């Protein structure tokens, strides 16, 4: 279309009809006024009808309308010269006004959205309960309410050739790691995709090792978490339509930390972190360790436990490793079905799976009771660290397979591989295991009292280290 | 990338070759041995009897054994060597014998008395990669060792568990037995200046009606097991047994005794006392071809029964002081007699040679070969420094005279 030539109202009407391909929700109206025709264009369901009638239609239809759109329209109004931008703004929910060769947009957006609720996956006993929603502006406002500082920068950009999704980068100028910020901008610039519907898509596109089952980019639905992360020098990322905000870089230890750790007193916070770490180890290693011990080194098991294992395996048809693998797969099936089903049905599936199938399988002699206990314990421990769910699931299977083939040496080999892989991983050029700095140890697996946490994480922060005191 | 792939392949290959994945064994194919009896006959054949846990008798709910099944299975093997006897035993079972959780090795007096047989037995135990060196090693004083499995075993379900726990409990409640595991016996054998000892058990017929044995495979036990005393060895040659009293002194000398209970006669009455956690300090010296052994024992004594008619509140403290002195004297005399009895057997079970070696290494090198002649004639002096503890106890006799 020609950018320079300005069509009259009929031409513009036809042009817009053509641009929006006669979509039923795209409303293009010709409003006759005292001073000629005005063309209005908007997406039905995305504007405030009351404002539209009161502040736009009524002034236009009034006898006093003399052709001065900015003065007549009572809402905020901006002039747009570029027709393409005019189209995009209409699609974003603004009201498009065309009169006498001039294009205006008026922000009277309003659409149905979910209210601010507590995120189900990040329940906390203490601390704010509010969570992000699918509305980008609500999310940025929630963040702005936490950090009322002019240095909080929210940079907007659009991703997705077709979806034209708004994405916002958030950081605190003067605290954020500039190298990370530059790298993020560079990787976002490289994204060339037709649609972005969720932060999960962006996460995979900006992660440099998407095949490894451990994300190096953090995710949260809670404004207080994101606020605390960016106050440590991290950068966050919002995506319109997603209640999940990303933050980066994310260190491995952060998977074992929760926002409420900082609201509780230090001893209990430390205890809970250690419990989570033990939960992580149990979840990843226990089934493999059990298989390795039972099949290669039964002498290392306590005699009474070995007797119990043997007595319960007496009638079972499968080898120990197959039994454990079968149970792990069953547990994953149950987890998946429980998550996808509606809440009421989900709990029913859990009960059927855990109690009925488990007990029936043991009674029928298909699997042994200790195997069920081991797998169930591993699954329960895995729920303690939900962020590492993908990682624990994959490595759990690797541990079981290697332990069944090589016993303790197999376990040790996988453990070395796992630690090596973790040590080699970087999140936006920052090693994810770099929490061993003396200042960071105060807030890693241990959590020192708040007054001792004087510095921001040294691995992330490059300048402006001090958090407490001047 | 090529290097990475090569490294991963190398790790996997090395892991496979080093792990011995062929040694994988399904737990349900294991027959767990709880205790073994080793014996030999007049012709030099080894007789091995093992008590195997019957895992199918364990209820799936884990609430103990079911009533209709025996908790154990007794299996025997005979052969010209221990290995042959074990092979013979293995051939009779559909499962693989698993000895890593063996609790006790019962050795017959006949086996340990024959140095050649006993040495061959130890050679087998230490060559076998599966055999557990932490099993308790005890000598059975009787003939017909099978009767061990027909003896009452308290509330335990298996003889091995019973004897193992009994020995451990004995260490806490008395010092009349020694608790030596296989590797500890061998360690003392290899050490210079000390001769090894081994635990001892014996069974005797139960008097009166047979006891109901709730856990064991014999519902009506005809014998009772007692763990007391110790078997004394010179190198790998069995020498003799020592009784419970001598074993108590042995444990005091080795600082292994937690409590020693003893009675003392005083004013024609018996005073019962308990020596608690005695600590012995041994000094061995040599002067003009004569070895002197000085043992100083410090410890706390508790009076458990002290009721003498002429004691009243006024003289009670003074009489208790008198008891303290007499107890030291009593124990010192008893210790000297017991140690001399031990040395007279020709065995330095107290490790005096080891002590002398530590304090005089040069002299030890000169006399170590003739050490037997030295310790046999050693002058032993034992001194007890006891402290009567009366914490939380009444200060006066139970019956107060008006």
C-alpha cells in the first residue's frame, strides 16, 4: 500500500476492509458528522464500549464538532502517520480513527481478563499471595508496585511475525548485569518465528543448550519473586498472554530456594533448603541406588532389609531393574494424567494409582512392596523440587539403567557425568554452579540471617554489590 | 566433539569392564546364611552346617514370621577341604549361598585343636571374596554341634542373630565373655607380642520341661546356649579354655570391660559390688633377665548390696571407705592370680610383649624370640585405685535400728 498517498474516507474504509480480510470481529464504521465522514476501526471485544459511546461517538455526532479530532475526542489520542502502525495498534486493542486524511489512535482498550490470583504451583505459607495473570500490563503494574523506582526499566518489543506478541524486558538500571542484558537483547533479536504464545517458547529459543533437561532460565508466577530476582541483578522477561515471567541468569541452587525462605528465620530456612536438597538426591539417585545395591552389592544392605526384599520378591516375575523401571514409568503416567485432568478427577486418579494399582500390584505378586516404596518415595521427594522435575525424571532413568548394568560403579559414573554436566552449564555466560563464592555461600544451601546478606550474588553482579548498608 | 564422544565411550567401556556386571545377582536367588558350624571328623574331612534364612516364612506385611513355616533351613556339606564341603552343601540348594550376612561362625573344639585343619579353614575364609570377615568367631565347647540349632534362643528367630546379640549384650551387662570377630582374631594372630583369643559358647540340657521357643525352628528346645569364657590360642594352636572369671580380668586388662560384678566377704556377710568402666595402664619392664608387669587400674565402684548389722548412720561412711580399700585389694589379688594362670598356659594373651615392644623396641628385637620364657616367669603386680561412687544412692542401710 502506498504510505504517502492519503485516501479519502471511502477509500480508507475499503482499504481497512481489505486489510482485515472482512473478519467478523473487526469493526469498521463510517460515522457521518457535521464536517464529513469519520472512519472508526476497532476489534470488537477489545475496547471499552462505554468510553467509546461517551467519549468518541457522542462528541463526533454533536453539532459542535468542527473537524478537530484531537480537541473533540475526550480520551487520549495520538496521531499516527504510518498506516502499518495504525493497523498494528488497532490489532492491539486501540481505536483507530481516520478523518480527512489523518489517522489517530485512541487507547480505550478493555477486554476480559483473569483477576490476580494465587498461583497454584507456587504456594507459600508466608509472603504475598498474588500472582501474574495473562495480561501484560497487569503483570508489569504488579512489578512496578513492588519496585517503585525510576531505575526499573521495562523495555518493550514485539516477537512473532504473525502473532506480534508483546514482550517486555525488565531490569533495574545500575543493578542489572549489563552483559547478561546485552546477551538477552542479542538473542531476542535473533528470534525469527511466526508466533510466540508463551514464555516457554522464548525460553527454549534463547537457551543455548535446549537439549539438556535442565533449564538455565528461571520462571515464576509471583511478582515478589521476580522483584527479588531483579534486585539481585537479574533480568526478567514478560510475555503478553503468559502468567509466567522468566528471569535470568538462574543458578542451580535457586531450584532449591523458595521466596518464603527469606520471610522465615534463618535456621528454619536453612533446614528447609537442606531438606529440599536431600529430596532432590533421593528423587534422582534412590531408585538407581536401590537397584545397584540389591543386584550387585546385597552385602551392603542391612540383613533384615535384604530379607524383606527377598521375601517380597519371592513371587514376582520380573528382575529388580525391570520392576523399578516399570514402576517409574507407571508413576510418570499417573503424574501426567493427574496434572492434565480437572482437579477433582486428578485427585481421584492419584488415589486409584497410588493405592489401588500399587496395592493390587503388590498383592498380585507383580511387583514387590519395597520397590513400590522406593519409587513412591522418589516421586514424593521429587515434588519437593518441582523446578527440577524434568532433570530428575531423565537422570532417574539414566541412574536406574546404569545401576542395573554396572552396579555402584555405574551409579558413580553417572554421578560424575551429571556433576560434570552441571558444572559445565552456563546461564547467559554465568556458570550455574557458581554459588561457591564466600559471599554466596551465605545464601546458597545455607541461609544466613538477613543482616548478614550484605552483598548481592557475586557471580551475577558486576557492580553495585552492596545490598545492606552504604 | 570427537573427543567428547571418545571420552564418553571410554567411560562406558571402563565402567562395564571394571564393574563386573556379570556378578549381578537377583536378590530372590540368594540364600542368606545366618550362621555356620565348621567341624572336622577323625579322617580329616570338613563338616559344614549352615542355617539359612527361610525368606518365604517372612510374612509380606513384615509383621514377623508366619506360624506354619520354619524360619530357617539347616543344610550340611562334607568334603576333604572347606571349599569342597561348601560346594557339596551348595549343590543341594536351588539358590546361591550368600554368606556376606553371616552372623556367627561356630567352630568345633576338634577343628581348632588341629592346627593344620584350623589353618586351612582360615585360609579358605580369607581367600573367599564373599565370606564376611566381620562374623563373630566362637568355639563351641561341646561335641555334637548340631544341637546348637536345637537350643533355646530366647525371643530371637535365628540362632546366629541370638548368639551375635547375646555376645554384644554380654559386653554391656557383664565382662565374662569376649566378642571377637573373624578379622580381629586374625589381626591379633598377625600382631607381634600378643596371642589371640576367641569367644566361647557351650550348650547344656535344659532341666525340667522343655522350654517353648517362640522364635526358633525348634518349638520345644532341649538345650540352652551360654556364652561365657574364652578360648586361648598360641598362634593358631588352640591351648585351652579360660572361665568367666578369668575372662573378666582379661577384659579389664584390655580396657574392654564396661562393668565387672563381684562379691566380697566382709564381717561374715557378702557385699555385692560393681566395678564400672575400669581403665588399665600397663607397664612392662625388664631388669636383669626378669620381666616386671605393673598394671594400674582406676575405676569407679558401686555398692549394690551392703547390709551389715552393726552399721549405723554414724559409722556407715567409715565402713564404706573400708569397703573401698578391701575391694581394691580383692580385685588386685584376683587379677594377679588370673593373669598368672593365663601366662602359665604359655600364651601372652594380654599383649605384654606388645607393650614391651612399644616401650623398648631395641631390647624387644633381642629377646622377642625367647619372649615366652620371659613372660612365663614375669613378676605381675596389679594395683587398683578405686573410687566408691555413691551418686544418687541412699547413705544408710535399708533397715535402720532405733
